[in-house]
């Protein structure tokens, strides 16, 4: 008999957690699961899920502003929560759901209220930073005796006090290998350095621009030697931050590409990827994609990033400041890129050993099976 999953996601756009979910859906189908996905409305996530065999439903969720929530957000959540819980309970009953799979914290309280004794699995892709939301998350996990998959130890840490050890595990993300012809830089070519992803304060594009300004100082390095790329868009984040990033970049040789889905072409045009994420970051997908493509990574030593980058071996870790980031980049440029070539080869080997999509799917399927 086929098992039925009800998957809940708080967004209809494609951030990292949603891309991970789309990567998992074919594996669920192959394993014999019937999938129902509830999301706030139509969009890229719903379209991608339908294409992969899921039945898509709507659930009221937001919109809420990104980051710290206002009293208006709190009031909206109070109104939304009973409607969400009723929707979860209704879908679960109507479709004979065997397990509720929650792909983000915002719908976890609704899952707890609507589960009606069904098992709940929470896939934690990030740390919940606002205390009221964190308390709700912990209550929901305790009340359902939920199983938790965490993207890294950093994400799991704040939840361990409310979880039974056997009901939680760390499963690092996996991605399909990116097809990429690595850029071959000649001696007189400029270095091309890029940051890729959602433009938001926690992703650090402002620090990236500030580091670029330090590097491009006439006292440091002639401008013709470096070009910088910001690839991404605000998506469900506040667009005000993106405007600040563009204002800071005024007058610098920095290209803004907007959102790009052709990650292979983006990486093929870069010598180096920078991941200047702040302390709340887990293990961003772009690091694994760059590993697979053989493009070296320099990242802030923050959140869960040190769990997947071995400093000086598979990448380079910087203190989370623009000044230290600029210093690390200049040091890497100084020897003509010899160290970057070594890092690139070791990163590709690490990807093959630890971060493949097949490994990721297998471990998540095992966790789902144990939760049922």
C-alpha cells in the first residue's frame, strides 16, 4: 500500500530550502510515496512540485516581512494559525495522510495542531532567531514528539533540549553536480569574483561590496585586475536591502545580473565564489554547487559553514568582516591562483564523497521511513 505524505512549505518562491525539497520529490515518488504539497499559493515551487508528481494545495501563510517580525505580522499570524491548523487537519483526513513533513518553521505550529496523532517530521534548514517563534517551534516539536532532520549541527543545536536523541539527525544537503567549464584565467585577465543567491542582510552582499571597495583602492590593486558580480534577487526578502547594496556599489566595476537559474553558466564565468553569510546561516547550497563545479569558495566563518568547508583545504574561511574578506582575497590573488587550483581539486573530491544528491536522498528517505 502506498504511503501518503503531506508536505508543508511557508513560501511559494525558490529559496534554498525549497530547492532542496524539489530535489527530494523524485526520490519520494520512486520510493512509492504519494505526495501532497500545501503552499501559500501558485509560484515556482508549486509549478516545480506538480512537474515532479505532487498534488498541490493552498494554505494561508503570510505574507510576513523578512527578518524581525512586526506587531502586524504577529496579529496576522494569530489570525492565520487556526485557519492553517484546520487546513492541515482537513487535508490529512481527506487524503489519508500517513506523515506530515514540514519544510520550514512557520507552519510547524499548524502541523502540531492539525496532525491529530499523525507523525510529524520537521526539516530544519535554518535557525529560528526570533524568541517568540523559537518558543512556538519548541512547543510544536515537544507536543508532537516530532522527528527532526537538521541541515547541520549548528541548526540542530538550539533544538536538542526538546528532542529525544533518537528522533533527530543531521543530514547535510546534497545537490546534483553542476555542469560547468571552469574559467581559465590568463595572466593579464581580471579576476572575476561573484556572490550568488538571495539578496538579503543575512547573505552578506553589503559586506561583499565593501570588501570589493577595499580591494579596488588604487593603493591596493589596479582596478583593471578585478571584476565583481552580484547574482541574485530579493525574492521573499525586503527589497530595501538590495537598494542599499546597489547604492554602496555605485562607481565600482560590479555587475548585477539579477536572478539566474543557469547556475552552471554563472559559475563558468567566475574565478572565485564568495559566501559572506552572517552568523545565522546554515550550509548554503551554493557552496556545494561550487564544490561540484570546481570553482573555489571563500566564505565567512559563521553558522554551519565551517562544518562543510575545511579551511585552506576545500575552501578558505574568513572572519565575518569586509576587511578580513578583502585580505583573504588579496592573499589568494598574490600567488597567481596556484592555491585556488589545489583547493578546487580537493573540493570536487569532497563533493563526490559527502554531498551528492543520491546520498542526500537516501538519508532523507531513511529518516522518513523511520518516522512513520
